[in-house]
C-alpha cells in the first residue's frame, strides 16, 4: 500500500525501509535507547512496517506493527523526525496501518506510549481495561548491556 501525503510518500514497501535511518532515530529514543543496528534490522524484518519518505526518498518516519495477522497487533516504534513533524505524517501512517488488508478482523491492538495519548485516542485507542490482568516481563537495560559487552 502506498499513498501520497502532501509532498511525502507513505508506504508499506519493505524494500523502501532504511534500517540505518530507523536505527539513527530509535537508538536515541526514550523507548529503545542504544538499540543495536542488527536488532533494528531483525525487528523490521519480522514486522509489518509503514514508512514516511520525503520527496528525495529519505525515510523520515516509521510505524512498526508486530502481529500474527489473525488476532492481535502491537503498534510500536512510531516516530517522525523532528524536521518533518506537523505535516500529519504520524496520523497518515497510523491510518494506513489500521486499514491495511493484512490487519483486518483482528481482535485487539495494543501499544505503549509515554506522551502521545492524544494521537492514539483519535484512532480509538483507550487505556487498558483491567490493568490488573496484564502482566509483562521486561528487560529495560538489555541494549545498554549488549553495548557494554566486550568485542572479540
């Protein structure tokens, strides 16, 4: 799926993804600081991704979806580079993902955010019902630990 959004292109074509550009942003983000490039590449390869591209074809945004394409989807790694914000790119990418043919009829979607609740609420996302029933196993320093391992 592809669509023009003003001067930008929004596309699910995996051949357009620029792992180095995605890594440059994610490695400085609050949710995946120091993530290794190889981990970003594996994540992109195993996910349905929608990117935003400037008129020169450079990747300026991403929405990544982890899904079984039957029952569940987890929306993550949503970003637009600072210089390209205020053009509706996040909304355009999320809208494309939500109407993507491979993601129709899912029972539930999930996401985590620290500061973009208003964006996701526009698409019907709500706080978790019955948070006491949700559990997680997290390793918040895994990228830091991986980067500190001796090379050799």
